[in-house]
């Protein structure tokens, strides 16, 4: 599993210009099974994406298609981790 942390490197005004495109991109990735959760950071300095893609390389290729990435609006930090324990109902997250 991967945790992708986006940090905005542009003003929120500029980010908001691409928000609808970013949301469409996220929706497409959910349909493709690439992402399992996403949302804004609080305070709104970026966002988080959870992914169970099969490799870092494939995830990086998918992130290149994000309008935020394509327009240099956010920096991306990717952390891989292997869930070994989960709450009931989230067993499918374990490797």
C-alpha cells in the first residue's frame, strides 16, 4: 500500500482553478481500482491519497497524469507501507 501526500506549492486560488479536473482524475483512478481513499489535509495545505497499486513505478506513472502534478501545483511524497493489523471491516488492506 502507498500513502501519497500532496503539498500545495501554488496558491489556493491557482489550485482551485484545476480542482474540477483533479476530481475527475481521482474519479477515473477509483474506477480503475488504483486508489482506495483520498481527501484534503486539514488545514487545507494539500491532500492524501491511499493506493494499493502493485508497484511504485506504476503509481508514479499514474500520478504524472494528475492535473495538479501536470501544472506544478503540488509536491508529491510517496510512502510505502505494509499493513499487518487492521480494524474489523478493513482486512482487505492487509498485504
